[in-house]
C-alpha cells in the first residue's frame, strides 16, 4: 500500500481524483492539502472537505495552503470549474474541520517523520505548497517518495496559452523549484490527459453506480461535458487529475519516458512552458513524462473503484 499526500485545488477533476484515491485499496491517503488555483484557496479547502464528507473519509485531515503563487498574482479557471469550483453542485458547509497548520508544514511533517522514500505526493494544482515545503525543509526532496503531478504541455501545446498548461502556468516559479529539486517526478501533462476523455458511454457507466461518490462524479463529468463543448467544441472532456492517481494504482495503464523537465519562468510569451528533454541517460534521469494512456483502462478502474466500498 502506497502512502500518499494529495495536494489539489478542487476543481471538478480534482474532486474525481479525490474520490478515486479515497476508495482505492492500493492507497493510504495520509492528508489532503489545498491550494488556490482553479478557484481561491478558501473555496478549494471547503470543496476538499465537501468531497471528503461525500466519500465518508473524515478520518483524512484536510490542510489549507497557499492562497497565491510564489511570485505571480492568483490565476483562476472558473470557466471550466464553475464559480465555486465544483461545477453546478450545490455547495454545503462541511461538518469536518480544517486541520491546523498550513499545508507546507503538514507536508514536511508527514514526510519527514516517515521512512525515506515511503510517502508519495500527488500535486493536482499549482505546485506552490510543495515548493514552499521544499524551501522550509531542505532535506525534503531527498526524503520524498515519488512526486506525481498533473501538469505540463509538450506535443500539442498548452490549454491556457500556446505554450503552457494551467497548473504550471499559474505558478511557474513553484514548478521550477519542484522539477529542480532532484526528487523523482512523474508528470502527467496534456499529452497523456487529453487522451483520457469522458465519452458519453464512460459517463453512463459511472451514472449506473449507486454510491454517493459515483453519483457526484457523474454530475461533475456532465458539467465538464457541457463546458468543454462550449469552450472547445469537443464532445468529450479530458479527465486530467485522476491520471496520476490511476498511475499509482495501475502503472501499466500509462507509457512513461525518462526525461529532464525544465520550466520557463521568465518569458511572458512562453511562461510555464515545460521543456521536456528526452536525450538523457535513462538510468540517471529523475523525471518521467507520460506519453500515452489507456483511456478505457483508466475509466474502468474509476468505475470499479467507485463501486467497491473501501
Ligand atoms: C489542470 O488545470 C486545472 O484546471 C485542472 O484541475 C487540472 O489540474 C488541467 O490543465
Ligand atoms: Ca487541478
């Protein structure tokens, strides 16, 4: 069983990723930490607590984190996630409390008190919290297990600008810290996540499952289907954030290539671009880039996991 901290900005697809991880027998979720991203931090932490309650996982602490990127003004992606971040779900005040202490401290504490290499971190939003944690504790990078991230764009370009994907674009300086830290980072950028699309059949398969997390997941996917159609004309929206979680559960669903990833932090034109260099010594490479995904396999895994109660 892999111990895991999930750092996220729910966010419709973050919410689906949380449901997948909360129900996964392969994963022990130690904590959820939140960051301002798709919507402001006050909402992402409330949304994480809402999802925790729907999943019946109040045993997992939720820590609030950075409200803004390291150097840039806060961004937002309300067009794709709705004004409150969870599509058209009716917001409610969760009963579970927010845990004490900023997310960056929680990450340091949880990782440093466990054996080196044993705790994975999934970053599903701007990387501000993990970057702050690395600045706070210099030994964190070498103590971390795999860092799995949703972020980056390469072959088909970005989704915010021609060059950049939202999570990296929102806080390029934090992403540069994380990719430069020397820890193992596995990146699921748009090359992979744009292959994992919620087609009508796949949404229907989830609509048939009679658990609360499945019902909520289906509603979130329906919302994404509508917004994707309006924004891009595509019939099936990509399911970004569940990809790194799915990889931790079933690595065979993805094809990864060893590489070195660097982030553009200076140019306004290409801000947040991920330069992915494959001409590296595979044995020494610290980064891997997802080039292909078994989309049906990811959706089958999501459906099977949401069916089974943990
Ligand atoms: C990423 O940006 C956010 O809007 C999504 O939640 C995902 O993490 C996709 O570019
Ligand atoms: Ca996200």
